C-alpha cells in the first residue's frame, strides 16, 4: 500500500494539472457509487412517510364537490330553498277551510229568588259554553290562486339562485386549482434551473482552479445561483399561498399534505377554436341560472300586480258554526243532557265589498307595476351582462391562442439559442457573463410560456362554462 501511494504522491507534487484531474475522477467515482445509495435511503425513509401522510389526491371535481358541500353561501341558499317551499305549501293551504274550537267556563253571582219561600238569596252559578266554527273562502278576486302561482314561481327562482352561487363557487375553485398547478410547474422549473446552475458553478470552480476563467466570472455564476434560489423561495411561497387559497375556497381546514391531481393538460393546448359569441350567447340563454332567475323574478312581479288588483274585488266566504252550553241554574237537567239539548248549528255566507280604502289598493297596484318595470330592467341587465361576459370570454380565447403561439415560438427560439450557448460555455468558448445573459432570457421566456399556457387553459374552461359544459378535466386524456 505504501509503495502505491509514493509514486502517486510524487506525480501529484510534480504536475498540478494532473492533481486536479485525479481529484475530479475520484469525486466522480465517489458520486456514482454513493448516489444510488442515497436515493435508496431517501426512498426508504421518506417514501413510506409520504404514503402514510398522503391520504387523498384531489381532482378538480373533488375540490368543487367538497366546496359545494361546505360553502356557507351555498348552504344558506339551500336553506332559502326550503323556506320558499314552505311558503309555497302555505299558499296552497289557502283553499282549505279553517276550523276553530273554543270552550268557556263562566262563574257568575246574582240575586236569586226562591220560588217556594219567595225569599231572595245572593248566590253563585256556573256555566259552560262550547263552540266550533269553520270558514272557507269561495271567492276573493283570485287572490289565493295568484298567491299560489307567485309562491311557486318564487320557489323556482330561488332554486336557480342557488345554482348561480354554485356556479360561481365552482368557477372560483377551478381558477384556484389551475393556479396551484401553475405554481407547481414554476417550482419544478426553478429547481431544474438551480440544478443546472449548480453544475455550471462546479465547472466554473474547476476552471477557476485551472486559471481558465477569472474570479469575476466565477462570482457571476455564484451570484446567478443565489438569484435562482431566491426565485425558488418566491415560487414556493406563492405555491403555499395558492394552496391555502384553494383550501379556503373549499372550506377545508389547512393541511400540510394537501395534494391535487395533475391532469394531462397538453391535450387541451391550442385547439384552434374560433368561437362565435352570438351562438354561445344563444346557447347560454337557455342554460344559465341567472337568466332563468331573472325571468322568473319578472313573472313573479307580474303576478304580484294581479294580487294587488284583487283588493278592488268583493270577497265571498261560507261560515259554519256549532254551539252548545250548560248552566248550573238548570238543576233539573244533567250536564250531558244540557249539552245535547242545547246544540245549535249555524251556516251562513259573508260578502265583503270594498267601497273606499283611502287609495290603499290603488297605491299597492301602482307600486306592484313599478316593481314589474324594475324586474324587466333587471332581466335585461342580466342578459346584457351575460352577453358581455361571453363576448369577453370569446375574445380571451382568441387572444390567448395568439399569445400562446407567440410565446411558444419565442420559447422554442430562445431555448435553441440557449442550448447553443450552453454547449459553447461547457466547451469554454463563451464567458460566464454572455452565458448568463442567455440563460436569463431563457428563464424569462419559459415563465412567459408557462403563463400563456395556463391563461389559455382557463379561457377554454370559461368558454366551456358558458356553453354549459362541466368544470372538469375528465373529458381529456390523462
């Protein structure tokens, strides 16, 4: 062993360049044999932990469904649905007759004359009155029928209002989901850039030892890796923020092992769509809940006018009653006999004709008509806003496709230029400053390309949303 070391030591002392070469070989061999070991150990100790901690991978459908189940506004809308249904059932009960029962027990004191002796005595007595009464409306200017129509219309409108809230929640969750995917790609790209720059830094260090480059060139590369680490830190921070945003939209308590599914979005990239805003608007008019809600609200206000007008018409009702009584003064008859013998049924009709109500009815009619005008304007506004949103969505698709094409072409050109610069740099034909300028341009181009990609995907999903398609990635290839 000593004989092996001595010649080598003499060679190292005599040739510094050979020393560097041998050290590089040793380092490379050491890395080759130790890297698989470290990878295996990492998988052994961390992989099992990941399996234990990761209990669910959330798809966008899972996120939206969970959000709809937990979102407070959605829950309140569902409660409002129940209230509207209760009001509808109550309105329908207006056709049913009413039935009331009452019982009254009286104690009275008075001067009572004894028929035998003729003397007067101040004495008390008790009595019982029992009655049943019923009433049913026969006609009241169609108020009951119109109340039922209005309550049914309000119930349907409220159900569409709940759908509006659900769609808004779903669209917000989809946007947040794509933001997380975008942030994850930024983090992955940042890590790749750091790994690439780390190799460049090692190469620059060896060249510095050999005197092939100046110290300033080496520091340029070192500064670049520090900048990229800062970029990675920012990307990780933004990823954490976007994850929390998504969990908050889902009303999911924050967890550290929250992971989402990664659909193959490449199949969605630049489908060369040429959307027709007028056609999409036509389809959307028959689908969107905000349009149905506005139409039903207008219909409800029109029925309210008819209800207000019914106050000018007479009303007719039928009444029925049954009474009986008992008095302790009638000592010759028992309680049961008096109750049976004193039964007195009655049936009658009541007609009520409004003559003068201080302009109350006419005022109610005028207000109801103004409310109808407002409802008509609301309907028009909803449709106009929908048309404008669809026109913007179609424009976003067209501009996003153009932007994606430009960024893809620019990214391809910059990448090719960077690859050439990287090859020259590793061959020592390009200095660090020029190389880093090319790399910075490449990083910026890659970031712009990634942004245009996700902007295009989101614009496609928004257009699909207005066309009535689900907010899902199940219909694309994984």
